[in-house]
C-alpha cells in the first residue's frame, strides 16, 4: 500500500507538544498509519461484512490518514466521501483520492452537512470510542439520517470484556486510558455497542472481535509492514518525549489487556 510521504504533508498534531498531543497523532507523527484497535485484519472483516459494490455511495467518518479509504476504494464504489474533523488529516486522505466522485471534507460526523439518504454504506473506525454517550448517539443518528433505507453502517471500536465487567473496574480502565492517550476514551462492552446502534434504529447484522494489540510488535508488523514498523520503532527510540508517551500507552494497554478488545459491527438501516 502506498503511503503519503511525510516530508511533503503536514501531519496532524502540528503545534502541539508531544507530551500533550492525542495518542493517535503522536503515533502518526512517529510514522504509524493504522490507528484502530483491531488492526487491518479487523478492518478487512468489517469491509467484507459491508459488502461494498460498484453501485455504492460510500461515506467514511473520521478517515484519519486514509488507510481504510484506500482499501475501500479497491471495491470500486460509485463515490466516496470522507468526513474528517482534522484539516491536516483530511489533506492526507485527499492524496489517496483520484476522481471527482471521491472527496474528503473537513467536518464533524455529528453534523456532516451531507444530504439525507445520500449514502448506501457508512463506516467509521476508532472514533466513537473517544466521544461521550451523547456524542456517540448524535454520530450514529447522523449515520442513520445520511443512509438510504437498506444502507449498511460499520464501526470498528475499542471494546470492554467480559460483558459483565464490574463498574469500578470499568471506571479505572477509562481513567487510565484517558490519562495515557490524552483523549477521553469511553469504550463499551459488546452488548453496549449493540445497544447504542439499536437505540438509533439499526439492526446489528454481524459482530467480530480481535485482540487489542495496537502497540504490540507483531500487530505493528502486520499493519505497517516490517520496514515501516522498524522506522516507527527507530523514530520512537530517538525521541525521548515520544518514547515516554508510547511506553505509558503500552503499559496501560498491557495492564488492562484482559479487559480490552477490538470490535467491528455492521448494522442495517431497514427498508421500512
Ligand atoms: C484514532 S484516529 C482513527 C483514524 C482512522 N479512522 C483509523 O482508524 O486509522 C481518530 C480520528 O477521528 C477523527 N475524529 C474524531 N472525532 C471526529 C468527529 N466527530 N468527526 C469527524 N472526525 C472525527 C480524528 O480527527 C481522527 O482522525
């Protein structure tokens, strides 16, 4: 997969200190492209479950650096619109787009400004988790509004296990995660993820899970390729502030690994 040349593209997080920057932009600045918890394998499963066809009008919420956009475009959909709130990320995504039917707008998934019933497939990865319950509901409602009846909505997010996880343990995990990644992290259990989709009218069609191994060496190589994974490791080793941040993130992920997972769900907006 071709990746943008960082020397030519401003990366998100410009102007923020490495100490305070959201974890995903810190990783992006170290060279990481794949910023979702289940990695490319779970992304591929989500895309397969979405069954993208040449007649589909695709919308991606929060495409980040455009890695999934490139995979989704291999299905040759009729159109693609990314809705990304970070301007520098949107510029990066645009570099993967090649026709007038493919565009990336700077905007918020809660209120995309896209016409109602204008998409047949919507998906978003590693973005609902960072929102409050109210914002999650607003984003899912917006997906419902923009989708045509019969449209499919895919999500790939961070998940808590087991379903019966004690509330105090949950609170500790949310607190530790938010401290480490400097973004409010609010993952849900499998039934809770289903419930937030169903609350807005969606029918869940498929659920898949994968280990949350975002910063584990094996997953890094699977997602980024050996050369890029080595480059990322080198960049982190050479930057003490980044090294401290990445170590802190990895420590929290490992501390709570028994209770963290990645989940991909595909849901349907029914015809009636
Ligand atoms: C962890 S990154 C994930 C990026 C990409 N989806 C991936 O999985 O590699 C989170 C992304 O969500 C974007 N984002 C967060 N909230 C958003 C919102 N309400 N609307 C649009 N984009 C949003 C951020 O700018 C960032 O690109």
